[in-house]
């Protein structure tokens, strides 16, 4: 069964931030986390942020794509709110969560 959400994160020299980001992802929805390595020594090299996101999207199996920066911490319930919004608003193609800075 395919996951409901594909969470795509592009890594560019952000190992510590990436680890914290992945730890913060908690959702009751089925999901997969796709990390695109965009470092110079990766298989495809540094191809840029947009192109790396496109690679992740091409591999994604989820109904919804969630693009996330590696320095982001996801608050509890945030992913569920976005999914719920899409589930009841089929005419909407894109949305973004509220961004909060510490």
C-alpha cells in the first residue's frame, strides 16, 4: 500500500539539522521520508535545490507531497492539519503551513 504522504527533504551539508528534522516528523498518517543528497560527492552532485526536489518527487509514492527544508522542526499535529485540509478541499493543489521562528 502506498503511503498517504511523501516527505521530501533536500540535504546540502546539513547532517545535524537533518537528523533533528527527521526526529521531529511525527504523524498518524502513513508516510515515507525521502532525503535527496545534494552534496558535491553524492551520486548526482549538487544539482540545485529545485532539481533535487524534483528527483525526490519522481521517487515519491504518496498521494500528497510535502517539501521540507532540513533545518525545519515539525510541530505536533502540523502534518495532520495539512492533510485534513487537502482531504476536504479537493480543488486546492498547494498550501503551506504557518512558519514560526524561535
